[in-house]
C-alpha cells in the first residue's frame, strides 16, 4: 500500500476518518488499484458493496459501480465535478 500513501491521506480527509488505520488490520478492509493517473479504493465491507472512491490529486469522486462506470467517474475528476478533500 505504500504506493498509495498520498491518496490514502486525501481519502481519509474526505471521509473524515483514518483509512490508514483500517489498512493495518490482519484482513485488509480496503482494496486499491491504479486507474490511469488516479487511485481507486473500495472497502471490503458488505455495507459498502459496489461503492468506490476515485482519488486524483486532492479530489475524490465517490461512485457506485452499478450506476456509474469508472470511465465516467474519471471524467468527472477532469471536469471538476469531484469534491475536494478538505481538512
């Protein structure tokens, strides 16, 4: 997860909780992968099924995979439709 350190910090601010603490458990609660120049996170929790977070720079775009494709969410980041991760 070291390659996602900056994105984890942005997502943590956006969610208002420490995502890094979730990642330190025996069973990972978050999956992460790269999509173009962004990071994609999804929680391995039943209440978050299908919900993903696309993080690029200081912006986060939350989306539900059954309603929005990853390409559409990524386009939102470039258009400025994503929400900034403010402290």
